[in-house]
C-alpha cells in the first residue's frame, strides 16, 4: 500500500495514547489521481475499523528539518504539541460516523 503504487509500509508514530499513521514517501507533490487517493482512503478505512480517526488531507508531507527526522517532528510538533486539542476532538468524534464519498470501479 502506498501513494504512487510503490507499496510503501504504513506504520505509526506514537505519543502517549495518540498515534499518527504514516508512510515514508519521496518529497514531491502527489497528483490527485484515483490510484493515489484510493491508497490514502484504504489506509483511513483500515484504521477506522478499530480506532476513531482524525483525517489528514491527502498529500500532507513532513520533511526533515535541522537534522530532526520527520517521525520525531510529527511526534513532538503534532502529537505532543496538539495533544489536548486532539484528545478533545477524538472524544467528541468517538462512536460517530461521517458519511463520505468513495471511489468505486465502474
């Protein structure tokens, strides 16, 4: 599974009881094509089977900066830095479903 059909591994970066679901990807602008958006959606659907999800926009990329790896930046800046905000949002969204459009083969 992975954007662009590369089959990138999908894994989590955790801080306390929050996790970001990520994959290693080359830094580039990914075209909004069916195969790319479908890979993104399939990952979200798999996560939603067991967890409440706060979706992230397709094509969101974290880069290394000042020698700090993207995973560490996500952990510190996103998960730790916005921990209370995310916990409140997850509490509000727990056990709720949101209708969304899906792409299907014709």
